[in-house]
C-alpha cells in the first residue's frame, strides 16, 4: 500500500515524508475497516481509496494559503484528514452534521496521534466560531452559491474559499454574486482518477 501511495504521490508531484505516508496508509486502513459498518464512503477498495480519497485530497496542497482551515461537510474527513496529516503545523476544523462521521474522525485522530484537528458535529449555518478561518474548504459539498451563502460567516476578511469540483463548473461560476471574486480555477491532475477535477478559489471583494 505504501509503495503504491508513494508512486501516486510522485506522479502527482508531491513530496511527502515516509512517516506521514505511513499515517495516510493507516488512515485508509481505518476507513476501510469502519466503512463496513458505518458506510462512510462508496469506495470499497483500499487501493482505490489511495487515489480517489488521499491523493485526490492532497493535490490542492500547493494552492492553500494560510494557517487555519475549516473543511465543511467533511464526511469521513476528506480532504481535511489527509491535509492535516501532511501539514501538522496548521490548524484544521472538520465539520459535519452526522455523528458517525465525527466519531470516525475522532477515532482516527486518537489512533494516529493527530493533534491539529478539531472534529465538530454541526450544521454549517449553526456553527459560529470566535476565530475565523484563512481558508474554507469543501469537496463535493454543495453548489458554489450555496457554499458561499452557508459559509460566508466563516472566513477572515482576507480569507478564501476553496471548492473542489469535478467538471469545470461554468454554470455555477456564471451565477456568482457580484461581491465575490474568482481568484482562479485550477485543473487538477489526480493519478489513478480518470474523471475531471477542478479547484475553484474565491475571495470576497474588498
């Protein structure tokens, strides 16, 4: 598993220390184990999880800016857990409304010794933290309009929204409110994944 992961990361142009790769493999093992009882993901094969969950999460690394992030609608901790594992110096809040997902994330953090993650069970519109975020991340969470509407209270004044999308979301981009600015749309290449992947980076106009 680690050999396969290392190959995928190399192909993606990512350099991740061996100790963190071992944690990522352990994350996949725990996800596969819990998935049998809790149905956390439709991906059943652990080797497919390496490309479709782990590397798919990590390809956004070069584009993230800041120290404090929230992963909204994180599901079983994607992309938040992989990002937190490879960036132990940064803070991550992983938010989801389903208790079984949050329990899984907390168990992973306990078993892997991850101490830069705070798993929170809440609907995003009800979550109002004292400290805002440099980055608000979502993966297959909602339309861009819904994400911005539900999460507008979460970023700092100069914080950014990072939406992980499949095909280029032209229709969603065309209907964005005027007070938001699309910084860039990046086409992501994920080794082992044939489908299109894009990262939309949005900021609030000053």
